[in-house]
């Protein structure tokens, strides 16, 4: 009889007006029934009145049914008016969402969560690969290879072709699902007709297209002659680069004969250095293509046309006792000043540095100061006299650091400052480690290496100590370079 239509504070609420109307209708019906009964019982036309009453009752019931349907109340709901239960949903794309940004992954996740299913495990992130393979120089061969890679969901980000006499070397930058291993990619390439396949992991720097990368390397080489070996290594990948002088000092051998245009022999290329020597580039695992040889030769020719050059920036530092010194790049133009510093150094200091006869120390300077073999930092006093040298030398695949500080200027932090700046250069150049060769009794050099606060490896043999610092834990080059800087004119 009572119709519950809403709730307040969780309890049903009744309509009292509707109750009064229903009670009034009930009493009215009782009164009408009583009148009808009296008329039927005492009047002459009782049966006729009874029939009329039945019709009226049927009509009243029909009217009530029509009225209820038209003005009836909505059926009660399960809502009690209380605060609804909060539903949690993970923001962002689901783990099954495709890389293209489709939203279908989210709906599938929502359905699985509603059904109580366990979501799939998080997929491994995509990996970048550099791959090189040789295919037949025939129409459709590249299409077959691309189709095979697409079958393993491997995306081709860039492609370079190197035509050869017997085929074409294709160099790819690939993005593959994380669960696809390198061996599986090479197997797919082999089944699609590729041969002599080589693959290695790539990083975000490889996403730059080849022309842009070559122009950037040419710019670095134009600004600094010491960048040429690094530019060649970045251009050609993992390779060993050696610079041989025009004459081999102390061995009396003739300089290696290399044509002006250079020479390419499978995995070795030889280029004529601007100063008359030879630059040898070698990699044992992959032959060089004519395209790579032409690019390397163009960089060497650019270096030869620009001549000797180094950045002329310098930093002025203040030592703890108040003396001001200048740290700058040095080259063969500082050869005389470096020799004068040798004359002021003691035999013990020169012996610690060069590990040989003191009289032969000067002959190393021409090699050490040449930008072709590395970078050199010089420490200069206010009067213009050089009192310290720090060398970062490209030694094939490795990088050596070496220090020499004049006796009167030792124990003032100059060596540590030079070493920190050299390590910053090595980090910037992408070197994995640097090593220093010294004597076990050279406590100053050992202390400077320990001051880098980097992982160190020690090897000692017959009094010679090799200390190697691994640079993967090094701070950024900017932070190292800024150490101890007072002002930069």
C-alpha cells in the first residue's frame, strides 16, 4: 500500500498526501457500496441496479488501471541515496596498447579487469639495432627482406645502400620488440636471402640520418684538428685508428707508401695524413664499402685543407695561495715553451713522466703536442711561462692520460685539475676508460687518479704501474670542466 520512491540518509521516505487520498477513496467506496446494497435490498428494480453496480465497478477498476499506468511511479531502484562505491581505474595506456597510440588496448584491459581475468605481463621495451647485410642486386630482393622483417614486427627506421660489384650492402636501423633477440633477426634475414649479416645494439644518437651526421662530424673536424680520429670512429663504427708519422723515429725505416687517394683493402683503409704520415683504419669483423671509404677520405681532405688549428678558449684559475694560472689548449706552436719547461724540470720528474732516458724527453714533444694524436692542455703563468702539460692521447681503441708539472709548481693541485679536465674530454669523446702509465713510486699521479673518485683497476709489472679509470660512472663533462673555474675571459 505504501509506495517507496526515494530514500534519505539510507531510510525509506513515504508520501503522506498519497496515503490520505487512498484512505478517502476507500471510505468513498464503502459508502457507495452501502447505498447500492440498500437500494438493491429495498427497491423494486434490485436486479437491474445490481447489474448497473457491476458495470460501474468494472468501469472504476478500468479507470484506476489507466490512471495508474499514466501517472504511476517509477519502480524502486537499488540506489539508497548513499555515497556510491568508488571505482578505481589505472590511468594511461594499458600494457597491451600498441605503439601507434590506438585506444583498443585500454578497452581490452577494462574488459579483462571487469571479468576478473589476470592482465598480461608487462612487455619488454623495444630495442634499437644497427644491422648490415649483403643482398643480391636483383629486383625484389630488398622487398623480400623487408617483408620478412615485418613478419617479426621489426620496424625499419632508416636504410642506406652501398652498391658493390657482386651485390648490394644494405645498412638498416631497426626497432624490434624487446623479446626478439639479435640471433632471431639474423636468422630471419638469412632466410630472406641476406648474407654476411652483422648486427649490434644502437642508441638514440643513431636516429640521426646519415647526411646530418656526416655534416656534424665535418663541423667538429673543422673546429679542432684533434677531432679527426674521433670523427672517423663515429663515422665508421667500432674500428681501430692509428696515426703513423712520415718517418718512424729510432728505427730507420722508410715511411709507408700510400697513394694520395688512399688505399682500401677489405677491412683496412689507409689514408694520406695532411702532415705526410699515414692514417690507418681497421676493423676485423666487417669489410669497408667504397661509400665509407669515400666519406673517410673526404674528412681527411677537409682536415688537410684547413691546416693546424685548435680552439683558442682559455680559463683563468686561482690557486689556493692566490697565484693566477691559465689553462688552455696547446699544439706544436708551443714546442719551444715546452722544451724550456723540460730544462727547468729535474731528472727525477722527467724520468717519472717518460719512463726512459732523460736526454730523449724533448723528442717526444713533437708527437705529444700534435693534435693528430690527441689533445694537450697547458698551464701557463701570468708571465706566459708554461709550467704544466696534460695529454689525452688516442691509442688505438684505448685512451691514455699523462701529466707533467714543473717541480716548483707541484703539490698545488695543478695535476689534479689537469687530470679532471682531460677525463671530461674523454667522457665527451665517448671513451669507455682512460689509463695512465707511471711508476709505482709516483705517489702524486696515483693520488690524482684516486681523486677522480672513479672505479680504478691496477696492474703492476717490474715497477711500472698502469692505472685504468672506468668512465661509465663519471659525472657529466660539464660538471668536471667547471671544477675550480674562477673566471673565463
